[in-house]
């Protein structure tokens, strides 16, 4: 049986208005909190493009570049929350597909294409509670359209640290010391790797993983995520 798209009504996931064969209508997609001005290293929101934030100038991170399409603001924040904490996978897939389009454009503009996608790992207890790793699902949704392999086993979370959401940057860094390891046999030496996660907040997790990978011989480590939060108070 052939599925006939012409006889099915499609409605925008955000406003519920009818739209032609797309999960979002054009006005809703245009109104997403697209991240324009940003730090060229960590992608923290800035007033204009082409700048490096003071934190990255003072203390350059171990990762080389963060690529992200949106600020962590409505409605992207609500969609990520529903995907991550309510297992509303269609919202995650929608955002993952949009991230893939964003990355293809970035590659066309000169962003180096990585050799491998590495999802940020979850601790075993949290994985059992949630039932899935949202970073691994995002990496899988990116892998096929981008033509880049993903390896969900290369990185391991060996310490189950407290939840990071309500912690400041210094506490997050302390939490993550010795929290991760590279799996035996993982091939990272001399490679360009891209970490995949849902949201970049303080960057502590990305920093810990990038430092670990660089010490193991990785040539370059980028970070791909759905949304970037501003600095506290901004």
C-alpha cells in the first residue's frame, strides 16, 4: 500500500496550525531562538559574530569549537525537556534533524567534518532510570544524514556524579573529575572527534571529555548540541 501524503493533514507541533508535509510551520520555525552572535569557541551568546568571549581568552577550553543552532529558550527548551524527561522522542528527532541541517550548512561554510561522533555517556543508574541516553539518540539521528559514523561505546561514565543542572561551573568541574574514561580498544589517536549532547550549559562535561580525548591523542574535539545557555544573569 502506498502512503498518500496528499490526503493526510499535517499540523505544526508547536501551534497546531496546518502545514504541508513538515513538522513545523514556517512562522514557528522562523520564531525559534536561533543563536546568532556567539563566541567562536564555546558558542556562549554574544552581541555580535566573530568574537571570542573573555572566559575562552583567559582559559582556552580543551575542545576546539562548539556548533549549536539555538539558545536554550522557549520553545526549544520545552521541546528538549519533553524529549529528555518525558520520552517524547518525536520532539528529539525533530530537533536532531534540524541540527543535522544546521551542521551540513556549517560544513559547507568551512567547518571541518569530523571522523566520528561520540555521544556523551550516561551513568548506568541514570540510564536505567531514564531508559535511554538522549545524546546517543541524537548522535544516531545525525549519523545517517551527515554520513559520519557514531561510536556509543568509546566513552564511559565510570562515576555516577550528582545531577548537574543546579550546580555552578566550579562545582560541576569538581563533580566531573575522574568521572569519564575511554573504553579499552577505542581508537581516538590522531582523529577529529565530535561530542554530541543536548544542551551546553557551563561546558564542564564537554571540557572533561575533551581533555580526556586530547590526552589520549585526539587531534581535534568539537561539540555539537541542540542549545546553548547564556552565562548566569544574562
